[in-house]
């Protein structure tokens, strides 16, 4: 008999707990008895052992994405990788052109990096997704110009979990000689990645969404054909000069172990996630006025993003106090804006305000899902009883025809 | 963000949820906010001939603080005269519920709802008196 641990964690896309096996490997790299040396120390075995551990981790990360170890550059996380990739490639190639293409549904680490480049005189095209969240490939082709040097498209969207057709985009950028960066923070262990088949030039990765520690990430930098970057952090010339700074052995070892486990367990895990995801969706989909955000098929297993119309997201989260989920609505984050991702796929403000993201992971169980279904149904019913909009909907009032007093 | 105990109490046990007949000549209805902004409040008050609020009901679409603010308001207005009700300030709601700065707009919305309900009942009464006068 397993018992339910309250609160239930269903926010695996925000971060994951560190796998016990990963934590153990990390703990072995800290103390005097452990592998504590500086991997850059060439003059004694402490350094050599640490370097060996770092290189093994590099192999594990490379292997999961079909790269060679030399193409992996350690960073502090996906945000730094995004910055290094986009700024590094755009600046290095600025004599060729100053046009970048990305999407409106990218993570802020990509969008804000592009904004910064705009301030530095670059031009950026922010593509609208289609209603299912995917990039319109034909529209993308038309957006490419003579001076386009960098394209940055995420693999898996953090909010709605949709998977972009990276191989289709990569085929186009390779043919045109444009550098293709992919933010893959959300995809390792959930979707197969092969940087060669997909023609990816740069790929941002992080450990903490894959049951590894926070504070460590990597950037894949293609060697053939060689992609060159302008470094953003200068110092001792670590990581082939692309990212200076003493390597954090324990963090790197943790990421390597996390990626090794992800590679070994991906097939079984994705199948299990899919069962849980379908169980959750089947448990709520008959409710009135609910909308699934993003394509159901072109989507990682383990993600459901649902708008519960006429119920405000933050109050729904408050009702679901035994379940840790996140909302794309106002107030939960520091901004008062509804999710820009949901707005970009064409959801109106009401539906964007009413959304909840459920993300399941390695330690989620069927019991947790069943409990969640019950609680969600209860909470939505309670809040709709409280909602004047629900009354109006039931009375057949078209809410769009009402003149609201905007404040 | 942590909610105050009072917000949680009103949120979990909202007072006076419901609907009064908006066509009743003694009922004033105020609906403020917009779905696009993430909150809509409907406050209804039933006012006696001599101008005392006998009953109040609300329904609110919005965050926990918005729901708590409107629930609190229904308690605050009962038994008061319209003039006393009109004098209720959002700062009283902020204080009572210990709302953080990012939630002050919820109390402002509740004050607006009160004003809108009062305006509605006053308009109804004026209309009645004109009808009576012309009869």
C-alpha cells in the first residue's frame, strides 16, 4: 500500500527533484575523501581524477543528443546557454548580417536575449505560432532574408509542452547556411534528440528538468561544419575559450549521471508518462467549457495545459492547495499579464487567465493523478458557483457583447 | 505568495454568495471589472424603504483576494445606511484582510462594486419617484 504524500508535486516542468542516484554521484565529488579536485589542475592526481569525471559526464550528455563530447560546453544552465548561443553566434557573424528569427512562444531567456540584441542594432523577427503552438514552416521560409544569420526555435515549449519539428527547420537552415540554435531545456529524456539528423548547430541544455541539480547546463556547439561564437564570459580560457570559469565537478557529474539515466530509462518513462497524462485528461475532459492548450499529439507526455473557462487561474490554484501546479494567469508570477504563450496561440485573455499547467514526472503515480482529478473537479465546480461569468454563460449571455468597465 | 488567514477564511468559507432579483425595485446591482483583466465582481444589495441595507450577495470571478474582498464587503454593508455604505473605503478592506500591495486593486474593485450598487439602487428609486409623481 502506498500512501499519498501531500502536497502532490505536479510541476515537473518548473523543476524536478534530483534523482537519488544523481545525488549520490554528486556527493562523491565534494569532500577530502571524495573527488574534490579542480579539473583544470594538471600537476597532480586530484586534478586528473576530477577531469576524468567531468569528461565522463560530457560523454553522457553528448550521447543523449547524438553529439561528440568535444561539442559540449558546460554553462550554469539553459539561460546562460541561450545567451551564449544567440549573442555569441549573432555577434560573431554580424559582418554577414544582423537578422535573427525566433518565435513569440520562446522562453524569456531567448526573447530577452533577442531584445538585448535589438538594442545593439540587430533586427529580430518574432514568428507567431499556429493555433496548435507549432511553427508554420511555410511562413518561416518566407521570413528568411539574405542577412539572416541565426534562427532560434525551442524544441519543447515549457508551458504547453508542444514539440516543434526541429528536423524540418534544421533542413532549411542548413541549406541556407544559417546557424540554428535550439533551446532544448525541456526535452532531454522526453523526446529523442539527434543533433545530426536534426541539423542543429547550437543546443541549450540544463540538468534540473531531468532530475539533475540546478545551476548546471550545457551548450552543444557543432564542430562540423564548425560554429564559432563570441565568448560572453572571459577568464581562464576553459571550455575551449567559449566559457571561462572553474568547472563545478559535482554539478557536472550530477548532470552527466542525470543524462545517463535519462538515456537508459527514456523509453519506459515516456510510456508511463503517457499513461498518466491520458488518465488525467480522460478524468477531466468531459467537464463543460474546458480547453486543452497546444496540440495533444505533438506534445511531450507528462504535460497537460488546460483552461477552465469562467474560473480564474490563481484562485483555482488556491483551491488546489494540496497539489503543486502552475498557472499562466495573472498574479502568480511577478507580472500581472496573462500567459504570453497562450495569447500567442490565440487564446483570449479570459482563457489565458484560466489556465493551469499540470506536469508529471518520474515520481508521479496513478493515485496522485486520481486525487488530482477529484480535486480539480471539486474546485472548478466550487469556483463556478462563485463566478458571475458562469451565471451569465448559463443564462446564454454572450460575454463578448458585454461592455466591461476596464480598470 | 502566502495569503493571510483572513483571506483564506473568506476564500474557503465565502459569506453571502448568491444572487438577488436584479429587477426587484429594492435591489441595487453593481458589476465591475472585466474578464480580460482577470476579475469581475457582482455585488447586490437589498435596501429597505428607509435606506438601510438588509441583505447583500456577491459572486466574483477573480483571484483569492478578489473573492475575499467581495465576501468581506457583503458583511460590512449589512445593517448600514446607504450613506454609511458609501463611506466605506478600500483601505478598510486592505487593512482587514492584510492585502499585500499587489492585491490592492482587489479592494479598489470592491469599493467600485459598492459605488455601482448604490448608483443602481438610487437610479431605481429616482425613477420610481418620477413615476409616482407623474401618476
